[in-house]
C-alpha cells in the first residue's frame, strides 16, 4: 500500500496547472521568455520537475497556458459586460479593460507577440488569442448596440466591427505602454 500514489482529481489537476502557469507568468515577466528556464519555473512554483512535466511537456506548452490564462481572465470579464442589462459603451469598455491590466501579464503578452514573429507555434497561439479576444469584444459591442442603442442585431453586428477594431487597437497599445514602463513607475504613489 505504501507504493500507491494517490490520483489527482480533475479539479486538483486544474488547480495545479493554474499554479504552474501563474509561476511561469511571474518568471516570464521577470526574466523574459527566452531567459526563463523550466528550472526557474520549478523554483518559482515550489513544485517538483516531475509535477511540472506531468502537466506540461515543455516551455512552449507553458507559454500557451499563460496566454490562455490571461485570455480567460479578460474573457470572463468581457462576457459579464456583454450579458449585463446595460452593457458598457465602447469608451467605458476600453476604460475597464485598461484598468484591469496587470503589468506582469502585459510584459508577458508583449514578449509573446515578439516571439510570434519568429516562432510558428507561438504565432498560432497569439493569432488564436487575438481572434478570440476580438470576437468577445465584438459580442460586447454588439450587445451594447442592441440593448442600449436599439439597433437591430444584423446591423449591430456589422456596425460593431469597426468599433471593435478601434477598441482592440487601443487596448493593445495600452498593453504595450504598460509593458514598457519601468517597475518603479508601476508602484503606487
């Protein structure tokens, strides 16, 4: 009986994956994607190498998990906005998204964009995440146009496209600005 290893439940597996992905984001933010090793992530997470490799095959898997984790956070929030009785207008939506930017996640996001220019696997992750984010924003802007501005759904979907493009572009610009600030600029005064 002493040789039996307890099985992890699905909930515990997901919790462990999230713990590892969050440790990876902290390492990527601090050291950069290229300079972060699996050993760094092991030390940051406090887990064993076996535990890390039981959940992720390699660093590329961790980059993908980090991108998904960051998108899931934004996606949940945007979904709540779209489902509200009174969805925020595009300016308010952008303000809320900018207020929720985490500097560490912004640094990892921008690094990931950079890696996407030379690594096809990372490019696929970035394109997928960007497309999904744009679709969520489009749904939110469409909901605002229908519920608040009283447009018919087909016209609202069409009108939402250029608005969504501008919101997305301004949000990405703010992510870049946040990522480029020095750590001393991030500390509250």
